[in-house]
C-alpha cells in the first residue's frame, strides 16, 4: 500500500513538474497582445489565416512573428513526421479507468509532439460507442459519458502541459464510419446533453482544450462545419470556448455557411474559406468583419496562450526515441487488458510448469498494436504477442507458432474461378461501367484470374507522412464521375460441404457492393456500405456455382486509408485451418490463440462486421478441440460475436489494440507477473440484436438520416432498460484475486451541493491486485424516463492480499440530474436516489439511498 501511495506522489510530482514548464500568461495579457497583432493585419491576411496549408499546417505570418503551426494526428501517438510512441488505443486507455494514467499518456504524447515541433495534436477522439461496428471505436473512450469525460480531461491536461494544444474530436454525432461524409445524425437535445456532449463540455470547462475539430457528418440537418447551434450557441457561448474550431480534413462544404456557422479554420486547405469567396461576402455584408476577426483572434489567442510566438516548438530536451514514453505505453497496456473469462483459474499460467506453448493466430505476429486510419501511428518497434510471450518465458519453455489461417489476400488468390459453367477460361469476367449503376454497355471488359485488387500498407500518405492528395484532396469535394464494376465467374467446389465466402471491399465511402451466388443475394452492402469485410457460410453442392460481385464507387468520397481494395474468396470450411497449427496445438501444454481485427479492417473510413474475420471462429474452435487449455486473446475496438466458441474456451482476454508494448503486457498478465485490472468501458452483447441501437444504427430506409431512437438509453443504460442480459456487462473484468465492499455511507458536504460517498474495499484473495470500484446513481421515481443507474464515480484501489482501504467518492448535483429540455437546465428533482457500489454495472454489492429534499437546477 505504501509503495502504491509513493508511486502516486512521484507521478503527481512528475506531472506537476511537467505542467510547470509552460507558465500561463494571464488572459488580459493575452487579449492585449492579440489585439495588437490583429491591428497589424489586412483583411486579406486575416482571411488567409482561416485555411490550412500543406496538409497539416496553419500558414506562417512572419510580420506577426507567427511561425507555421504544425499539426499531427493523435490520439494514440504523434502519427505524422516519422515514428513515435504508440500507446494503447483509446478504448484500452478507457479500460484502465485511470484518469491519472491518461494524463501521463497525454504528457508523453505531448513530449513526442515537442520533439517533432508539433503545435496541435489532433486528439483525443471522444465519440461515444453505440455499437461495435464503428470502425473508429478503438480510438474512442467507450459508451459512458462520465468515464469518457474523466479520461478525456486527464489526456488533454497531459498534452497541454507540454505546450501543445489538444484538439478534441469529432464534434459531434460522428458515431459510425460508413458514409460519414453524408450521414445525418438525428439526436434529440436531451440525449446530446446527457450522452454525446459531456466529454466535449468537460474538455472545454475543465481542461481548457485548445481546439475542437468539427466532424464530417451532419447533425440534426446541418453539417458540423456550419452548425451554428452546436459551434456557436453551445460550444462558444454557453460553454465559453475561446479556442479554435477547425474542420475535419475536407469536412467543409460552404464558405458563408462555415464562416457564419462557427468554423474558424478550414483544414487541410481553404477550398471554401478563401479570399475569392469571403472578400466579396464581406463586401456584401454576408459575413461581417467582426466574424472574421473573432476567428483570427482565436487562432492568435491559442498561439499566444501556448507560447508559440515566444519559443521554438521543437524541444531539444526531449528525446525523439522516448524511453519515458515506452514505460508509459507499457503501463497503459498492462492496465488496459481485461480478463473476461477464467474457468477453473486456468490463468495465470505458471512459468516453470509449462514446457511448451503454442501461440497461434493472425494477431500473434506481427504485432497488432494499433487500429487503422489517421490514428495509425507507426512505432519505432512494436512487440507482438508471440515475441512478448517468448521474451517472458526465456529459453526453458518452447514457444511454437503458426498463423493458422491464410490472409484474405492469400485466400482470394487461391480461389479458382472459371468464366463459364463448362469449358470456360480460368478467371472472372470483369465489366467496368462509366456510371454508378452498372447500366448500359460496359466501357471495358476483361478477364482477371482472381479478384484480389488494391490494398497493402497504410494509406492516406502512410503513417508519418502527410496524406496524399489523391485521398485527402478529394474528401467531400466533387470529383470524377462514379464507376461501377461487375465480376462474374463460376466456382466449382472440390466436394460438397460448407464454404466460407467473403468479400473485402474498402475505400468506397460513397459506394456499395453486393454478392450473388447462383443469382441469390448473399451479401448486401449496396444501399448502405455496412462493413468492409463481410462473410457468409454456405453449403455448396458439387458442380459449378455462378458468382457475381457488383460494386459501385463514387470517387467524390474519401478513397479510404489504404486506398480502394477489393477481394473475393471462397474456401471450403474444412480447409480453412492449417493442419500444422492443429498439430502444434495438440502437442503443446497450452495454446494461446491471438484473434481479432487489425488496422486494415478496423479502421477509419468504414465500419467492421460484428463477426470475426473469415476463418477465425473456426480457428478458435479447432484449437480448443485440439487442446482444452486454449486461451483466446482478442484484438478489437469493442464487442465481437463470440457465440461460435465462447462456451467452449476456458479463458478469454480482451487486449484491444494494446500499443507498441502490448506483447510484453499481455504476456505478463498471462503468466501472473501483472494482475489484470482493466474493466470494460463498453457492454459486450451476446448477439448484435441485443444492442439497444439495433434498429437505429443504420440510416432510415431511403435516407441518410441516422435517428438515434434509443435516446439516452445507450450501452448499459439500454440493456438495463430492455432487461437484456449482455455477454459481459459494462465495468466487468476479472482479477486473479477477489474484492469485497463494505460500510457504505453517504454524507452531504455542508454549504455545497456535494455528497461524499464512502465505503471500504478489501482484497479477500491471496495476491495483491487492483480493483476498480464503481459508483452508480439511479433516481427511483423519475419524472422523465431515466436509466436505472448511471456511472457517477469510480476508484482504482491497489491492495495487498487481506488489506482494506477506505474510498471516498465525491459527487455533485450533476450526478443526480437529467437535462431538462424545457428549462434548458440540469435538473435534479426531489426524491430518492439509489446509491450503488459494485464491480460492474450488473454486480452491485452495496446499496444506499440519498434523499433529495428540494429540486436543484443548474446551467452546468
Ligand atoms: C480524421 C481526423 C484526422 C484528420 C487528419 C481525418 O480523416 O477524421 O481524425 O485528424 O483526418 O488526418
């Protein structure tokens, strides 16, 4: 215990020391200086400042002493301008439930940014998790606004303590990736206030964030880059945000709309907010000089506030190869991993007792450290699970390895098609049309041996580089006309039986695809491009089967990270798994299967399926059939369909995207050197139909409107309302020890709106460990429909075996309130509130009641 406290105080000193590096000028001084700079500028120069340059910069204005201001993607590390520390993904950081650690992560990312001379770090990403399919869930902080806000505030404070502006994104309603440039999120006011806005609000009010990024989508009918209600009324006026509102890359659609709708900076270049558009608009009184001045002030204010006019942003006291960052990445990975299942205490494994271990699966090697897209930071080196386990065990234990499964590219390459049912040529007929609906005669026709095109390597200019014009340059803008393609071929199985059939089709944005087997639609992503990689299992009879894949693509959209790619593969189910993997599994003392997604299929620019990629369910089934001691380790940004194997395997570990040191951390957990302490920041559903957004995740038929019908009942709030038992509840995570709670008291704090909730946590097991005690509040008889309970606090408590610690969590009126749409205030009505303490949302151990005598209203 003493060691823990000492650790904390050292951490505090570190952070404190770091924060002390940048003395904050007073706001009067800042405004004075900003006024003086503004007075020196012509209207043309002011307008010039409102659009980015060279992909990731605000242009320099030498006469003001303003250097070019450099931006780099976060949130997992500093992606641009070369390699950098790759931390655990956002969802993993949230799974630590540790805001102090989030601050440390922020400090290290901030230090990496300073080593690269970066002024703006484009993170954190704080969009709420509604469903597991969102391709960017891995960057974000989960389904709960309270937990998300706590992690967000820590992270931003850490970054900004280094003289780097954080950019909280994507404001707002960007909770899915399919068609993200054109979907319109319809969210009622109360749900916005209670679920989707709090992390942004906390960024502004508590962390004084430097910048906010407007998202690609529309919310309630208006593109965010011209959404005056959200940008001006809520963000700037109500919350008092005094920094920069920048667009996501290519998310701007109108010059006057953006100028008057609260956008301050158009990125990556001024396609709309430029001299040609704005000078006449100013002349005609459509945009006021005061509006332009306000934008320029925000840019200058941020530059002055962070000291960018007074020092070089490159800090030579920071190493580019950041050892402190590596330590933090390792610690974050350790705390992020969630142990979900551990029958008969199979884990931890005993190092000396295991002579042979088989590490099998697509995620075993190379490391799957981060998901894909603009968050795909390239570490100097990343340690895979295979290497982590090998290094942990040393040479006394034999570590076997097999991938176990071909890649989708290999499967597509090995699929033999013929152009006709009989006597055809090898391959598929390809017809390319100069329109989006396969109409008329094709422009070109050819025969391709297989369908395995595009892909390979991260796109968008690749990690570290500025995005290529070919992808980013066309985002959202009008481009060449759409095209469509039809591939037709015949597939003849070697024998009758179940076959896995998949299509991988990435980089469509405004596009879709469908697959027909024997003229029947088996995969339909035509109207809504739901997922980049889809697969089905069909029993095919002997004889030729007609296979038709149709795809359309409208290049006005963003080409996707990695560029367009399309693959089609058919594999007999009984030949999916490499025989060598089965042999190794049968021979080894223990098997670790590393399964899940990777940066190609869980990525920005498209969604993923709820199912694991083709063949992985079978891989897990085969491994556990060969060896009962099979532990599954998953890489995912959220819930996964586990029905094919969850009841057969004894142990399951959720590794998320654990960052560059993930292999070490997971090995330490498997062998008990570290006791797992991660807790789910999302609910894992058993079936996707159990998810409260099952009818509201995709647009309403025939529209682009995603109506958030579930209202505030997202995640556990919805499962509890619908009385649906999830597979693993929000807040859940096992430990190698056990904890007990006792002695709940609720005491009002005199002369305040606060209450202190106190209880004790005891480690009742035989090892030391860290618990995450969770406090939930629920109003018993509410006037408006409210969740049964909502997270209001949590505490990470590290305890030696047998030790007890008293925990106090302080809550205020906001923890009791709902957003009252009528009065536009937070309102707590008099009555009884349940005060619940537990280890997960559905494992409550202590119950108390808080009686509120008088209503409480507040604007915050
Ligand atoms: C992403 C942003 C990112 C930007 C710059 C966009 O595609 O949505 O999160 O910061 O690109 O790379």
